[in-house]
C-alpha cells in the first residue's frame, strides 16, 4: 500500500477526505439520500481533518445551524494547529 511520505501530504489527504465527507453529506441532504452519521463527521474532523471539515461547512453551508459544529470544529482546528506547531518545533530542532 502506498502511503504519503511527508506529514504535510498526510494532512492534505486527511483534510481532503474530511472535505469530501462533509460535502457528500450535504449532497445527500439535498437529494434526500441516506446521510452520513454525525459521529463519522466528527471523527473526520478529529483525526486532524478540522480544516477540511470547516472549509466544507462554510463553502457548502452545511451544519452551520448546529452550534456544536460551528463552535466545535473551529475549536478543533485551533487545537490541531497548536499541536502541529508544537510537534514541528521539536522536529526542526532535530534536523
């Protein structure tokens, strides 16, 4: 199985998947198809996909009426950015 070689590539793929998941759920909501459970949407955001999730929420206007998503996903994004900044600080010291 091919895996991305850099952490940046992995983050890009994770966020693209989160974006697609949220956008697909919006499409399913519009076309009256079976929806993606909110638990899965949250998991996609929690696994460092908060940026992609928030982008899809804003561009597709999906889950914007839900306070838990509108407050939780940006909070997750801030937390994930802080974790990545902390991790990258230690990474650059070792090089």
